[in-house]
C-alpha cells in the first residue's frame, strides 16, 4: 500500500492573493479518495475555505493566503483502521489501498492519532509548490482523528473543518489547551512537572499556555482586569473574560490558559483573544500592508408580486383565495430553498405550484380581507462561496407584500327566475305563439318563439363574485338562507313558488289573489342569509312566470312576442310572399295564409 495504489490527478489553485514568495501558501492534499470521489474532495476544500475565512482572526487575514489543492486519487476509499490499539480501543480491521497509506492508531498508541507517509506528501507537494508553508492532508473517513505538524492530517468526519483549524493553529505555534492527552480517564487529573513534561511534550514555549501565577510573569497578564481573581475559578466570570484558568497542554493542574473556552481547548468554540493575537503575529510577515482586492459582498434582495385569483374552500365554513406568488432574487448564490407564509404565520415549505391560500376567515363569522403574503429563499452554507459570510444577512432573501382580497358587493347579489330548473311545472296555457311584423324585403329576420307559462317556477340566488356561493362550485352550499315571501318548497339556493293564472291572463302567488300581477312583470322576491364561509348576504329580484325561447334565421319578416290571447293581430305586409327555412321548419306566406310547418294561420287584410 502506497504510491502504487493511486495517482496524482491535478494541482489546482483555490485562492490566489499574490506572488507565492510573498504569501503564506497552504496545500490541501487528498488521501483515501478515489478518482470518482474527487468532486467530494473539492467540496470539502471549499468547505474548509469557508470555515477558515469565516473564523477570526483568519477572517481579517484573507489576503495573507494562497491556497491550493493537490488531487491525489487512491485505489480504494477510506483509511487503515487496525483491530487493536494501545489505548485499548478496537477498530474494524479495514486496510484500504490508499496513496499515502493513512492509518488510525498512528504509532500504535492512541487511535485518534493518524500516521501516513509524510515524506511522500512533502515530495508530491514540492513538485508543484516548492514555496509551501503548510500542508493539510484530508483523509476520506468519518472516523475521529488528526495530528498536528508541518504535515497536518485530519479525517473528513462531521465538523472536520473546525478540527482542521485547530490543527492548523498548532502549525502556527499554539498549544492544546485541554487537560488530558488520551482523555479516556487514564490520564486525567495530572499535575504539571516541568522536568517530566519537557521530555514527554517538549519545552513550554507556546504563547497560549503558562505555568506562572504571578501577574507580572503571566504572558497575557496585562489583559487581566484587576477585578479578576488569579488563578480564575471556572464559571465565575463571563465567557470571553481574560484570566488564568487551570488546565492546559494535557495537565489538569499546574498549567494555565487565558480564557475558560477556546478552540484550542474545544472545537466549535472561537479562538480566544490570546490565540487570535498569536495567530495574527505568526502570519504578519506574509500579510500585505495594503488590503488586497476582495469580492464585494452584497446582501441578497427579493422582488415579490402576488394577486388573488379564484376562490377555494379550505375547510367547511372556511375559505379563501388562491394567490400565485411570483418571486425572484438577486445576489443569492446556489439553489435556494423556498418558503411562504400568510400574515405573520410560520414559514412553510413553498407549494409546488407556488400558490398561497389566503383565507377570508380564520374562524367562523370573522372575516378579514387585508393580509400580507411573504416568500423566503434560503441557501445552505454549502451553496455559499467562501467569501460570503454564513449569516442570515447573506444566506436569505425575504419579502412580504400586502394583498387585498375581493370583498362582496351586496349590489351584485340578485335573485333570478331559473327557467332551466327541472322542478319547474308548465301550465296548460303554455303554447307556441307567433307574431309577424317589420317586414323589410330581403334584409329583415324571422324569430319563432315558444312562450311558456309556469304554474310552479324556481328562482335561485346569484351572489356577487366576492361571495362564496352556489355559483362558485356546485358542491358548495349556502349555510343559511331565508326567502321572502316564503316559497312552497326550497332546495339549497333554489326556491319553488306556486303560481295561479286567471282567465284574463293575470296571475297570483301561492294561491293569494291579493298578489295578482301581470305574468310578464312577475313578483318581487328577496333572500338573505350566510354564504358558504359565513359571509352575510342579501339579494333581491323578480320571479317572472312567463318565458320565451327564440330561434332565429335570416329572412324578410320578424315574428315578435305576442301572447296567444292577443289574436287576431294587425300585421303590416310590405311584400306578397315569403318562403324560408327556420331550423328545418318551412315558413311560407302565400296570400292570406301563413304556414309554419303543418300549422296554417289565416291572415286577413285590413282596410284603409
């Protein structure tokens, strides 16, 4: 296992801030990634750069670095994981064929320590980047492990980017600040002994740990406030306070660190002030005196338009409008995840049709027509370029716009005679009738009508478009309705009235002669109640017992609407003959006879 188990594929520039001899050059090298997994390695590199440049003090030192990636493919994925380790842990026994032969339990003592062919790593990097300062090897494994040094190694476990910064800080001269080394309980509680520690861990020359307790001899003593107790008991001062806290460089007592929490003690935490100052100082000779040009970071924006369209039912008694949401963003990288909301409600996943349902009523009998609709677009950190901070100001774009739902217009509600209703009953005096008039030799028209007289007739409520009613959807019904006068029968939005005709052709309603009217004028009818979602309504109109159906065709004669009992009638004939077809029925005028199909009607000439 080694260099014969793979190949060097490419050397890429990830960040170029100036001449290599004037900048701090970092090379990120892959191990345990197959050729097919190189896109994964590239995404890991980008993730590392985001973590590096979003973390203080590196966020203020962007122009200090040139960053490169050496893509080295291995024959197989992963890392060697010996079955047994000196710290008593057991592994899987996996032995994948990798280019640099990365191995857990490096040296056989502690499983989290990784060893590899560091000489091969240096040689491969030097062939492309002789000016390299730090080499970070990323191993394609989710196991927990890493090691410091001029060749720092770490696995791609969750949170590995933060571990990589911790290891990189070692390269820049910082010590670990945790109080054990193996940290399995066997080496906890140890007290620092300068003589023994020198031979085990080297001299105590890192700027972030000390064995001194006199304020004048503490390296960061000038930053400790007079009110801060020295040594500083944990939990007695706010986080970020500089003091003298026991526990550092693998010893629980006898060595001290400057703050209670720091990335050198626990990944996931920021670097403490002493470490930030030390890192900045270590990189000073590569940091340009003038700020290099960096991309301008602009907070993303969103434009949103929304207009209500058709009405929908939400639940029985509740309804609203469909509101298509048209949104676009500027300055938001990657592929955002879209959400929407109504008013100040919770953000919910955007429907596939990008349409919100805006309710007219959130609860029964309470109706609101003025609302807002909002759209939110978010990108994950993985979608961001490493220049863009991973904060809400740069990862989200949102907009809320006011929207006014159509309100019902009571003047638009009407009651109409529903001649098409199957419950209507035609009276015995309902029959065909024809009138002739307005003959205009060659450019007039013929109208043949069937006049019906109903002894039971339906009326229905037609609501303004702002209401939810039976005209929106046949499946919806009004919640309540009251008719005036009371009908003989009612079904949903329909009412049925009985009508009686007298010999003179007049009629009355519900057997009450007091209501007598001309059947062509009809009876005043009104309705009131609540619609399908509880909105109150009133409507009025007329029940008209007579109705004429017309069929027309081109001719030279007009057949007007004249009731049967008005025969005989006076006609003005300007030509002597007529012969046409009306819907397949022959209409012929010969002398004093008008034939409509098989019906003959005598026509008498008037004097004068």
